[in-house]
């Protein structure tokens, strides 16, 4: 009898605050979550042990893993270039790249993609938008050797903010295709250390940026303003109870700073594309702060809501703790986006 080959992939999100691993298995056109583990990282040195812990404590069915890079060694740029076929673009980009990459071109791994269907905005008549991604080779080598050392098979390496976009596409599916192709929405993944801003238009990411303001800054603000140590401030942030008003007041300057950065990105995008960002979708552990969605909605003056990256994904309850997934769902956008690349295997 012929058996359909079942393919699985682990999306491993090595965040500064927590490691998240999600295994997705492709079942026809559907995704099934067949593995999940999560652990907080106490210190940088303990990171490999924390990854091992996550992988050993939970059930996973494959060693194939896709992970993401982020930070200052990752450059993402949307350029306008003369229209040309993809083969020519790959050569042309080599000559263009050093204008946009602050490192020696020899030190980086580069990839590019063109969007020939896009017109208007700041694009000239014969121009097209091109996405250029350059990552320092050393960062990729570090990731690969870390994963190999843990007995894993690194299959692909992605960029954090693109993974959030991929997860959003999985959840929204055909909804995105049915929408006005010009509609622009923003995804904000608010982690511990950084917030990823990803502006989507026509179902494709058109702008990404990392801002170093996120959940841990909220904790520091609470600690400083209310005079608590960091541990107490963290507890209060997660469960403010009767101190809700005080906590929101304490984090308010940090939220204003974050919103200012987001506004700058929206302004840039809106000028470049001549299109307003209509809605904002929040994910990441930092977005679990109660009242954050309403506060950001007020400051950003656009409809703002939390979204659930696990929505529509079937959970195999014999190998996955479904309750833990539901509890931590908003932290899983990157891991799910990474694992969703199982469709490319
Ligand atoms: N219930 C909660 N309420 C408020 N904040 C929370 C809650 N649970 C977790 N957080 C915060 O979420 C952040 C961790 O989120 P997440 O796991 O998305 O970060 P990370 O991916 O490890 O970090 P980064 O993406 O910045 O590297 C921490 O700042 C933590 O304090
Ligand atoms: Mg993160």
C-alpha cells in the first residue's frame, strides 16, 4: 500500500526571554501542531541548555528545524531598482548591495526578491520594488553550529519579522487574498527586548523594522516608578490585580516611546507607498500586558487588536499540551511562522 509521506518541521524561536519550539506537520492543506515546548532563558550562557530542555521535555517527531536570525547583523531593505528579469537582478544586486549594507559584502549571505506587480508610490515608471536581505555569515554559522551541536538538522534560516508575517498568512489564509490588495496592516510582535514592526500590503510584507523597546522595558518602568525590585515588578506586570491603574501609569512613558517609534515607521511607509496603515495586530509576550491593545489603539489612532497565531491550527493533544499552547498562544507567532515552512519541504 502506498503511504503518504508525512512531513514535519520544528520552528525554533530563540528569543532573549524564552525559547519556543513548535512542530507543525502537514496534513493535506492543513497544519497540525504535533509538538510544542517553551522555557524561559535565565542567562545567555544557559541558552543551549534551555533549548535542549525544551526539546527533551516535549515530544517531537523530527530533527529538522528552522530557526530565525535577528538583530543588527541582519539587514532588510526594500529598494527601488530598474525592472529586469530575476537572473539579471541577482547579478545587479551585488553591485548595488554595498550602498545599503554597512558590512563588507564578502562577510554576508545575501538574498533578494522582486515585486514586479507593484507600481505607484515612489516607484518610477520603469522601476520595481526589490527586497534585499543580508545576514552576516558569522551569525548564520553560529546558529548552525549551535543547532548541529544539539543534534538538530538546521533546514532553513529565516528572519524573525518575516516569520511573524508567515504565521499571520497561515491564520488569515484566503482572507488575505480576498481583501483589497492595497489594504495595509501592521503586525507588531512585542517580545522582551525588541518589537518587530512588519507592514503588510497585498498579503506581502513591505516594510520591516526592529525597535529595541518591549516587555522588559515595561518591567523596568514599573520597577523604577513604583520602587519594586525587578522580580516583583515582573509579577505585578503579569498580574496587576488592584494595582492595574498604577501599573498602566508606570508603563505609560514606555508605551509612548514605543508608539512614537511605530508612528515613525508608519509615516515612512505611508509616504513611500501613499497608503495608510489601517489596522494593527499585536503578538509577542510583551503584548500580554493587560490593557495594552486599548492603550496602543488610542495612541496610534488605528484599530488595534491581539491576534492568535494558533487559530485554525489543529492540535494533536496526544503529543501537545493544548492548554499551555492556548495560554501562551500570542508568544508563538515566530515559532509557528518558522514551522509553517514545512510546506516548502
Ligand atoms: N502575562 C504577561 N503579561 C505581561 N507581560 C508578559 C506576560 N507573560 C510574558 N510577558 C512578557 O513577555 C516578554 C517575553 O515575550 P516573548 O517570549 O515574546 O519574548 P522573546 O521572544 O523571548 O524576546 P525577544 O523577541 O525580544 O528576543 C517578557 O518581557 C515578559 O515579561
Ligand atoms: Mg521574540
